[in-house]
């Protein structure tokens, strides 16, 4: 019984982590059909922002929940202005440019902070479940992941901005004809996506520590989740995260974390063979 | 560009490569020779992506997966057999088979460009994580310990086929690597001039039209991808042999992004471009590594961005345009 509870917790935790690391990417992909290859570095920058702020006396929750998304969001908006905007409509060039950006960030962070691991202690303690203990902080992460999905749902469904965003996603030309400026929507999207990624980076910093190349540890999973999810931001992320999070955690539990990751990839490749446009290309069509 | 000019250019390039292969060992010292050997091995890797992406139009962000697979295949086989010939052959075959398998899922699933790039990149990164975690005695293939992130040191280097005691000296290794480079370069040229090559380029230009004309687009892409994987594997084998060492870094993000940068800088849609791009960037990486002036990633990132934004065609096609206009 205890084991079942802990295993359920581990699975939920795996799903929540996937949601966190991929939702920012999913927003950008869903709106602009662009995969941001600097995504891992946005996570890394969020982690550094949280750690630097905490080390300067900022409350750890403020650092993770406010400073990290703010810093990375601003960086995202600047990157969009200087680079992504120039390449709208040239999808492959955009991919390549974000890759260049990723190397640039790795280089600049290595120059400033050195190629060493920085970290902060995880707040909160642990909770006893029978013979096992689980980390309270990880429990909070599950809650935050769920909250993020809920907020995005409400924002897309109930607000004017969400309506504009959905309209632009559906048909940019029609939205432009109705007086919406798609470039502006894209810029906002990129900023919001980057901010959410920074938030995830900040939240994961206490768990995994941060070093300039930490992005590579996350991006593979995030990319796989987003493209397997398809273009529906919420349904895609939630469905793909649940599927792959469970596969990953179960395999990890019974074998090793690396087999878990390889299994995740194998599952994704099989899934894309059957559903080339991702889960939401076929199921849950028309959902958010 | 007319066919005749194309052939003239490639014959000149081939002649230059043969001249370099024969002449360099006479004038360069041992260190320079070793340096050039690894440059040439990397040029083969650059050619593999130049072919797959520049001609096949397949956005492969994970060419280093095949490169690394070739390197590890060579390492494991050479250690187990104590000689290099079988290892070298397997280093071609194993990555090619893996590429065919992966390609089957991607091309027959009709994944779009962006998906392809992201899947291949993810495959590489997962290989990287996988090999990094193989530390410890449990992870061995026959006599070969994989050693995780420490890599596999003191691999047997290439020997004369059939005579494991007779190892190639640095000059002979250089001849061999240059010979491989020339063979790959000429081979790709001949392949591209064939019927198959023309269909491949036509698919790059307009996939739907080729399909309607009755060509099997998926099969052609699969073959291109497989050939590219094999060539990358060969480069990996030569690279592992060069340092007598292989580590998970062959799968790293740095490695795979370097290959992309070589091709972008040199120019898509040419075979000379990737070679030139590879030589320039390798030279720069070596110079930056020894002088510690600026972080290599930083400089490479800036160059990458600059080329995508300002010179999207790359060096060789841009120069060719200038030459044609003049």
C-alpha cells in the first residue's frame, strides 16, 4: 500500500516535471510552429537567476516564482526582437538561429559563472508515508504544475488576450485583417513561453543544481513531449506528459533512470510513426 | 550551374585533395600531421551532413549520433578482436543500420522537417545520457568496458588488414584518412550525378511533384539517410582511431552543433562547402582552445547566428554567386 502510494507519487512527480519543462516550449510551438532550440538554456538561465537572487538574500520562493520567470521572460522578449522577428516565416532558419542562441547563452554563462555546479537547498522538509518518505517540495511542484495548466486554460478560454491568441493561432491572416497585429501576439507569446520556462528552471534548480550545460539534460524530454503532444498547447502537453511521465517513472523504478529516458524516446518514436502530427493531431482535435 | 562546370570544379577539388594528401606529410611535422588527420576525419563527417541535409533536404540535427555510434562500434570491436579491420567495417554498418531503422520510423511516418530535426537531436542527446551512465564493471561488451563519462582509453589503432601486429604509423594513417575523404567526396559526386542522385535533389526541390511523378519519396530519403549515417560512422571510426580514445562527448550537444555550423558556414547544397566550413571552424576551435581568449561556445554561437541572419547561403555558394556575377 505504502509502496503503491509512493509509486503513484513518483509518477505524478514525473508527469509534473515534464509539464513544467515543456509547457513554455509548447506555447511557443503551438502559437508559432517553431521549436525553440534555446529552450534548455532558458531553463538554465532561470535556474541561475533563482540561485543568484537567493544568494543575494532574496526569499527563495520569491526568487523561484518571480525573479526567474521575470529575468528569462525579459531575455525572451529581447531575443524575439533581435533575432526571431527577423526570421518569421523561415521556420528552419528560426530553428537554427535559436540553436546559435543556445550556444551563445552556454558560452556567456560559462564565462561569468564558470563551468561548475551551483545549487540551493530545497525548501520544506519531507513527509512520512508509512515506511517511506517523500519530499514535500516535490509535492508542491506537482501542485504548481497543475496550477500552471489551470491558469493557461483560464487565460486562453476566458480572457480577451487569450481569444486574440487563439484567433492568431488558428488563422494569422484573418486575425490581421480584423486589426490584430500577429507580430505583437508572437512577441508576447515568446515572452510568456520564455517566462514559464524560466519559472520551471527556477523551480528545478534546488532539485538538480545548475551548470551552464544543464539544458541538455532536459531538452530532449521537453522536445519529445511537445512534438508528441502536437500543436494543441494544453491537451497536447497534458496528454504527452502523462503518457511519457508514467513510462519514464515506471521504467526508472524497475530499471535505471537512463533506461527510463531511452524508453521515453522509443515510445515517442513509435507514437509518431502512428500519429505523425502528435497526439492532438488525431485525438482531442480542436481542444486547447 | 551547367553540368560541365560542376564536373570541372569537383575534379579540381579532388586533385587538390590528392595533392594535399601526398604533399603534406613531406613538409609538416608530426604534430601538424596529427592535427590534419583529425581535420580530414571531421571533413568526412561534414560531408555526410552536407549530403543528407544539403542534397537530401533532410533536416538532421543529430548527425553526431551516427558519428558516435561508429566510434563506439570501432572501439568495442577493436578491443574484443585485437585487430581493426572488422571494427572499421562494422563502424560503417552499425550506424547505417541504426540510421535505416530510425529513418524508417521518421520517413514512413511522414514527419515534417521540424519534427525530424528535433527527433534526431533528441536521439543524440539520449545517446549522450545513456553512454554517460555506463560507468562501472557491469557495463561491458565482451572484453570492452564502456567506462561511462570517462570514456574508453588506449584503443587498438588501425593495423594492416590481416596483420594485427603491423600498426599504421601517423603518416600512413593520414594517407588512409585522406584516401577515405577523397573516396567519400568522389563517391558522393558520382552518386549525385546518377539517376538516384537526381531524384534525391528533385525531392528536395519539390516533394509532392516527385511523388506524383511516381517516385518513392520515402524510400529515397531513407536511403540518403542511411548512406549519410554510414559515412558519419566511418568518420567516427577514424576519429576514435586518431586519439585511440572515445568518450560520450562524441554524442554531446557541442559536437552535434559543430557539424551543423560547419555545413551552415560552408554552405548548403554543395559538397565543397561543408569541407571548407569544417576546416575554418576546426582551425578556429583549436586556436580558441589554445589561447583561452573567449569561450568557444560563445564564439561559435555568435558565428552561427551571424551566418543564419546575414549569410544564410554560406561561404561557398555566396562566393560562387559573386564569381558568376563578375
